C-alpha cells in the first residue's frame, strides 16, 4: 500500500482554548510566544543549543529557593551546562549529567574558567598565523574547467597550488555529508582544527578552542533549525576564519570579567543516563535540582548536534549515534528500542492512557499507515515511563525537604493531541512520593507547526522530610 501523508494537526484544540481562558500570565515573554535563548548572556553564549533554555530559568529558581554557596545544585539533564554556569556565576557548587558526548565536552569547556587569558591571546595569534600559512597552500578559487572536473582526485591553479577540494573530501566524515556543509567552509574548519591540534598542548586550553570552533559549525553550514532540523540552499563559502576569531575573542573577554571566587567554585560534569543517576552521584546530597528534560515533542536530540558529533568524530556511523541515543529518554519516534521498555513503569497511569487512546483514535480515523505514526502511542508510554525512572532517581539524590524544578513544554506533536506534560509529570511525582507540587507558567511558545501558543511550565516538587 502506498504511503499517504496525513497532516499532524486538527483545526482546533479544545485544551488550548480552555487554557487560554485561565487568568494566568507567563513570568517571561509578555505572552508573545517568543522562546528565549542564551545568545545574549556571557559564557552561556559560548555554545548555544537550539533546544536549550534561557539562563533566566535557573536564576529564577535559585533566587526563589534562596540557594547559597553552602548548597549543592544538580542538573540531571544538563545539556550544554546552562544551570551549572548560572550556579558558578553565583558561586554555588553544582554537578550535571548528560547523555550526549558532545554536550558533556561543551559543558566542561564552558565551566573551566582558570585559563590564563594572556596565554590564550598569545595562542590565538599563533593559531591565526598557522591557519593563514596552511590555507595559503591551497587554491581556493576554481576555474570553469576545474569545476567541471571535480570527479578527479586533484587539480591545480595557475600558481601550481592544489585545490582545497581533495583536502576536504579526504577528511570529510561519512556522517557529515556535503549537503550539510559545503566543501569550502568544511575545509576551512578543518584547517582551524589542524592548527589547534598543532599549537595547543594544554588539554583545558584545547577544549576552549575546540568549543569555539564547534560553536561556529552551524553558522558556516547549510543546516538551520526552526526549531526542527532543516537544510537550506547550499552556500559555497563562508567567512570561517573571521567568525572563529570573533568567537574566540568574545570568550576571552568573558573570562576576563570573572572573579577569582567564581573561577574557584567547584563544578562536575559526567556522561551518563539519568535513569541510573545515583550510580554517579550517590544519595541525599542535593539541596536543589534544576533541569529541563526532553518532552514528548518528537525531537530527536542527537540530530541537533549531528554536525558537532560528526565533525569531532565522536559519532562516525549509525551505531555510534545509536549508542548515544540509548542513553537518552525515548522522546522521539527515531529513538525507540525494543529492549528498552520504560513504559511498563506507568501502565496504571490513566492520564497517559487518555492521551494514547485519543492518539490511536485519530490515527485510525486518518488511516495512518507510516511506521513512525504507528509508534506514536508507544513513544508516549516510553517517554513518561523513562521520566518515572528518572524522577525516582532524582528523589534519592535530593536531601530531605529539598526540591526539584523542571522546565517542560506541552506538546501537540502527535495528531494534534494536547499533552499537558507538567500535569502528567506532577502525577508521576506524587505517586513516587514527592510532595507540595506547584506548576508555574513560565512562557507561551509559538508552535511553528500548529500556530498555537504552547505552555512552557515549571514544575516544582519537594522531597518529604525523613
């Protein structure tokens, strides 16, 4: 039977209409549906994850809960380290975990502030000299004859210099296809990487410059997020060296504004699966947990770091990506594995059953036949089951009377069925033994697919005393 595309939306959402009648204003965004980012915040903007959140969220919770330097804050889904950077700026010790190898390295680089900025500037100058020297060895402009002969292994310009193109194709990872990044900007990025590997000998300094390079991969590529993963019309070239230099200078200036006590504040980041959190951090140690876990929006999170993982050779094939995805919550139809049956932990949850029954009803009405659509209901069960396991681990990590704050968004990803993520996680938390739940409307985000405002809520829960 031929596959027929079925639109994922309906013309209206009764849940959205009901929620809009509530006399509740969001804490940020002025109700305009514009999602916040970390672009305008020092250190945070060293690397900004498209699905990340503004530092205003952890800062709000830290102030609300009166957290001090004698406390310990943990983020079990730390991403690129937004919560941990906020804590370090406030001189509050913190720890974080993420399932993505690149994110762990990015967070570690963002949190190591004891680098000598004078040495960084000297290394930058030496890097730029070597970058110019290496790049001058190649012919960067191609004649029409050369353009017509790209199938050849190499070609030369009038000066006798070899083209950059064979250099690019020799080093191009299998998972970083030319459709994602054209040969010329890729070759320039690889020249920067080669220079970093030759000039920088200190491991912490290398992480600093590696992060600066990783942070410019998206701007010089053909990949764009809206927020979904997309590819625009290929651009043959980009001003890679200038963009990289500008980022390095910005990062150095940020370091120069930090105090000695901020730099000395301890932080720890680890690679792991939040469903086994206590294996890494022990129990009864956290004064507060602040996090923004994945939500059931069918976002395949490794796709949003595909360029960085492939460029740095942290994921060289499908199996490498699968290894990373298996450490993550099952929040996407491309991230479901038969031997990971998290959904069994919440089979008695009526709120999840109501959602999945409605999804199933709409799938049947639309005669949906695609493999991904058939996974919708299983995904919802698997996601909330994974969150059940994660929240159970978090409860062990918290000290008595300590709280956890989760920033989560509602979802319309599956046949326009409205999933009130915070409400269901609240129910799961209460079943696990959390107390004093509170749901705070943080902001209204515009759903690009459905033209609705989706609620992004903060769910706060407390571990009981004793």
